[in-house]
């Protein structure tokens, strides 16, 4: 979670001379990076919620974290490199203080050197016959791997890695072939029109095709790597420093910040088209219905992009061989301005297409609801909230609370008798939206306590006295529900206003972040990026922090994430859990948790689909924890055969139907007639809702709650 507030007054409390790192505009990238380093160090030391001493112990942590980020699988650097790098292990604190690029340049230059060498190594591996019948194993767990002692060991490791990818590709081809055979057998069995193409390949042909595919993939990986600017790795280097303070304190380059803002507001100024990268070329992907690319009637999915002209008075830029994110930034721009794409159509013709940039909404980030017709004859409302989005720059921009309000109004018009608010996979967003959403369901009251680094505690309150939904309410969460999701679920649980169901506990992110522009004290118009900085911790109205522990569900149901190491408590650098005094609030008595939990537990114990789902989750987690795998094709095939036999048992999960019936709103039914993309998304959404065991139980719990509106 991050908080939008101005730091101007706050910063006046700090000696400004301490933060005025440079008065003149840096002349080159080196000076820019040096300025950023010192700026980050001072900002961390003065403004972080719990600043760490910049000393040798800190340096060792940064060193360890950096290599976990830059070479996690230990494929690029040699032991001789690590021996050389190790001489700097306790000096990274000094480098940060001084803006010294010695270690950064040494490691990144060496990384590019090794990538060039490994590119040649892999070409040599592919130039010779690859024997898949040797009895070799690949170590999958990075913690068990050792850095290659020499180039021969590195060669052998890359050869193993390539073999593993070939075997996986062969297995993928086998699975597709088996699926096609099943379809063809089914068609022939029922005497249907046979249009299924089924041409099984010999094992030798599969290996050849798989090898060619992996060869292209590896080549493309190195090509993309070499196109990355060294300055991009500087962001990785700086985040090794920041994330040791805590995992949510991060350095954002200007382009990274732009991407963050786009995701947070749920909108982008552009043409409404996905840009895809294939074998060194850029192509148009799906076009958003109603957006400029679609409205032009001249562009199609699959068109190759040759040039982009960002501004009328500037020359077009050749984007052939460019990274997709760089091309995207050329295409984006100010609303109402023209952009021209030069594309090659599938028939080989070249065409210039000029469009006017528009605001394109990323609808998957916004709340959406639907009416659920339960088996008991009752109608309930289901609202999915993917994020606590907020647009602070635009008064007319979309905010999560406004969207939720609109969805509730639409549901009430359909005479629903209860609401399920789905916060699963919701990683948070704006803290202020929590209070506004709370006010839609209950009267005024505190919703969170916030403590800063000086120990000052502030209680944030919802002041709304006119809730628009006072009926039964269930909140769904899982291990990926974090930050704002946890504050909302926690306060509704503490007040007794809603029943929280789902995973045993949520993610456990109990910290607040804000963005600090690093060039705010610099005499320059250059953009040095921003630091997303942890400045506060938040606490439930009971005084308990959500940090690490998250929110414990009233009715607990395990899922795929329950057995994985997901959550703040698994991060080495996460801040600790603690507690402060409770604030005054009056608990409501909307329902009997014990009775509801007992009834739900009885149902889930008899729910064969749920029990099988849990068994599947445990099995998959065991697979994820396997430390090695065979590279002998015969043994690998046997292993895959065993896994398929196990998967066969779980196939019934894909055919599950929870028996719920869903009704779209009249306006959405009309929109589907005109908007093909919206129709496809809606169909997929409803299809997934029908397979949702947890939603089925949420509706059962709503029926049990039986609360009058």
C-alpha cells in the first residue's frame, strides 16, 4: 500500500542542506547514477520508517540480495568472478555513501561479458548432437547449486539446462498430440464431422523440432538481454540497497514509475493495442474495441510494426529489433496528440496509419459485479475488486470506492439479498479508498491506525453516516490479498460487519509507502526517478498490526497458495509484527460466527471437489519442492507418465460446476452486442465463476447468515 500525500511540510523538518545532494545537472550517465545513489542513501536514512545503520552488516545483506537478483540460478558468473566480487562484500555501504560506481560497473560489465561468452557456448552446444540418453540430473533448487568453478563446468551446466528445456518441449508436444487424438477419437466415436488434424510425429522428429524451438528461444533471450541498456541494471542494483531496508521500499526509474502509475490508475494514454515481441520483430497483438487502433479500421492483430512517429515534427523511429517496452513508450503520449505507425500487413504491403491518442481504460483493474441466482431461489450480488485503484491527478478519474458504490446500486436494483465482496488476489492500493468503501457498508467510525517512525499514532476515520448497503456481507480473501485488502477485511471483521472467509491468513503487508521524487532538491529538469518509501505502519482498530500475520479468516478454507511460501512472513527483510493500544469502537452483532463456521465446515468436509482440490494443491507443492530432475529421456518420460497418471485424478476439477446461475445487467447485455472483446471477457469471467468452489460456499454462508436489510 502506498499513501498519496505531499512531503513538502514534512521535509521542512529535516535540514535541507543534508538533502541537497547536487545543484548542477549531471553531464553523463555516470554522474546521474552517482547522484541517484547519494540521493537514495539520504532519503532512506532520513525518511524511512525504520532506518538501518549503513554499515558492514548492511553491506553484506545488500551483497547477498544483489546476487539473488542478478544471477539467481547461478548460471552466469564463475567462481573466479565471485572471488573477485567478494572483496567488495563489506564495502557496499561506503559505495552508497560516496556514490561510488566501482562495484556496480564491475559486476554489470562482467555480466555482459559472460552473456557474450555463454551466447557462444550455447551456439556450440546446439552445433553438436545433443545426447538425451545420458544419465544426468539437473539441480532445480538454487540454494543447492554452486557457482561454476570454471568455464567447463559452466558449459556443462548450460548443456543440462538446454537438455531440460528440450525435454519439456517434447513433453509439451506429446501432451498436445494426446489431446488431439482424444478429440479425433471422440469425433469418430459419435460420427461427427471430422475436422481434427492429427498427424503424430516420430520421437526423432519431436526431438528435432523441440531442439530447434529451444535454440530459437535461447538465441532470442540473449538478443533481448544485449539490447537492454546497462542503465536498466542500475535499477536492480539500487533495489538491492533499498529492499534490505524492507521489501516494499524500491527505487523506480522514470519509466518504471510511469508503468506503476498506469497500473495504479487503471488507464493509459495510447492507441489501445498490445505490442508483442517475436524473434526480434514487433507485432500488434489484440486491439481494444473502441480504442484508436481499432477505430482506424486499418490495423489488425499480427501486423508487423516497422516505425513509430511520436510527434508530427519528428522523424519516424525504426523499431525493428527494438524491445517492446521501448516501442510502447514511443506510442504512448499526451491525450489528443497524433502518433503514426508504419506497419507491414500480412500480404506484404506497407502502410502508414495515423491515430489520435486517447485515454484507454484497463478494465481488468476496476470493480465489476454480477447477480448470482443461488439454488435456494435467492438472488445475491457478487462484486470483484482487483485493486484499490485511485486517480489522484484527475477529479473525474475512476476510484475503487466510486466503482463499488455504483456496483452496489446496480445490484440493489436487482433486489439482491446479500453481497459477496471478493478481495482475492487484490494486492492493495490507496489507503484512503478503504475508508470510503467501509462507509458504503456501515456508519462512521475508525478504520485504521497509522504510526510513523517517530511513534506518533494517527487514527483514520470514515465520516460517512449514510451506508448504502446494510444487509449481509461476506468478504473473500486469500494469501495474495494484501495491504488495503487486509485493512478493509480487518476493520469489517473487527466491527462484526462482515464475515471474512478464505485462506487461513492473508498476505501480511502492514506498511504504508509514499513516492519521493529524487530530483525534488536538484537544480535540474532531468528526471532521476523516485523512491517508493515505507514511512508508516498501520494497525487494526484493535491495535494489532497486519504486518506478517495478516488477517485470519473467520471461516478458513485452504487453497492452492496455502501450502506455498507466500506472504510477508517469508521475507528475510520484512518489518516485525507488533501491537499498539486499541482505539474506541463499538462492535456490531450481525451474525453468529461459531454457528456459521460449524455449518460451513460440515459442508466442506462433504465437498468432494474441495477435498480433491486440496489434495491437488499439496501434490503440486511437493513437485515445486523437488530439488533435482533426471535428464535421461527415458527416465524423464517415465516420470512424466507417473505425473500424468496423478493429474488424471485431478482432471475432474476442470469439469466442476458449482450450480450457480449468473445474470448480467441489462446495460452489459446490450454492450455485449456491440463490443466483442467485452463479450469474450464476460463469457470467460462467468465460466471461471461457475468453476469456483469457494464462491459456491460463500453463497451458502450468505444463505445461512439470513440478515435483514
